[in-house]
C-alpha cells in the first residue's frame, strides 16, 4: 500500500472523526449493528410483518424537482398516501432513487443536485427521489458503515410501500447509490419482495465491505441488472476507499479503477486554492476526488449521449497496464456506461 494512499485514507478517517465528534445520534446508545470483514453480522429479523411497519423509519425521502434540484421541497412519507399526491409524484413514468454516502459535514454534497438535474434532463417526466440518511451517515465511518443495514431496510420499506400503493411496475424503479449508499441500495434490493429493475453502484465503499457477505453489500443478486463504476480502488483489499472486487453484472474500472487523472495532491490543492475561502469547504476533495469521479462519469453518460465514452476489452489487467487491447480483428468498442462486458478496464 503506497504512502500516498495511506495518507489519503488516514486524512479521510481523521476528517470524519473531527466532524462526527460534533454530531449526536441517540441511536448510538441503543443500537449496535456490525458489517465488516471479520465479524459475521446477524441479519435483522425479517418476518412478513416488518416491511409494513413504518413507525421505525428514520430515513427521509424527498421528491426533488427539475426547477429546484438542490432543495428538499416535499417529502413522501411511507404509510401516508396523501404525501404522494402532495408531492405530485407521477406514477406513469420512471422513478430514480438517489442514495448518498458517508459525509464528514452532515450536509448533502454538491454532486447531488447535479445528478438530479442530469436525470431529469435524460428523462424529463421522471420522479427523482433523494434519500436523506445524513444523521446516520455523519458518524465515525465504522458506525455509518454499520448503519447501512438499517438504512437499507428503510429504503426497502419505502419502495415496497409506494410500489404497492400505486401499483408501480418494478421495471421502472432504478436505485443509484454512491459509496456507502451503493451498499444501502444493495441491501434494500435484497430485502424487497420483488426484484428491483436496476441498481447503479457508484464506487461502492471498500473499508469493512471488501470481504463481507453479499447480504450486507451490493451484489449482482440485488436487482435484475446491477452496473458498477469503480474509480478509487488503489491500496490493499479492504483498505482502498472503493471496493475492489466485482459486485455487479458489469463492473467498469475507468483508467484502471485505481486512481483518476487530475486527482493528485498538487492539482487538487491548486483547485482548492483558486476558490479562496470557499475552497476550504472542498478540502475533502483531497481524499474523495477519485471516489467522486464515478458520479461525474455517470452524469457525463446521461448528458453526452452523442459522444459517449468508449471502452475496449482487455484480456487482463496486466494487458491494460501495458496498453495492449484485444487484437484488431476481435476488438470491439462499446459505451463505457452502462453496459457492454462483464468487466471492463478502461
């Protein structure tokens, strides 16, 4: 594991500890949930009644609009069908559910409204629901990682409730999760009583998940189609910020998946400095630049349909590192997002 990667991971954890120190979560005194590579977590009770009990849902679900993509203007509440009408949910179209990851600030990151706007530009009539689990995501990383199980249950309850309430076709439901949010989406997909159409994992978190059981992580069993972008896998297993192993029907590793161009310390500090005082709020870009690149690559695939990124099949990672593609006669180009082969290194 390189010194630079140890530095990134250490700063990432230190920043989280600093911010988490000032956060307070009453659940911490009453709930202990384990999700890691050494302790086998005990699945939460899943009797037939649990999924219709909405009294313990802590997570919030906001239907964002194309006009105001950066604000939670209307919340849909499971068990309260009147909120569906109040938020003007369109039952005749596609529904996207966006799930954020761990946060050191306790606030939504700047990529959230950008992804919301891109989804609306691609499907103007869609519903874009943003999942808010900030109170649980703004804890020490191991605690937030453990909470993915509870948040996954909340999401499973919500999508099952709204599907049954409106008789929504399951093939119109698409979950998109970033970092820890990718595992939340996977857990939700595993718990629903019907296969979700699609889950997109945007650099699923690595620490505590690399060797965890599939029921506690995103996996190809969680939806009819699971596509994954890996953009920050540098380091030894379970120490890289993004998960290294393939977890979907298709796993894409842009630029090899380890580290992304322009995310070195010098370039990142220069970008922060150019922002002046405002740049201080982007200090976490030192750690998450490559991690968050997964989101921006996905956004690019939504917006630039006429000039999509291309991927070429390589026979192995070693071949990729040497710049050797498949032979000319068998080489095939395809859009890098969302699908082509089972595993692409581009």
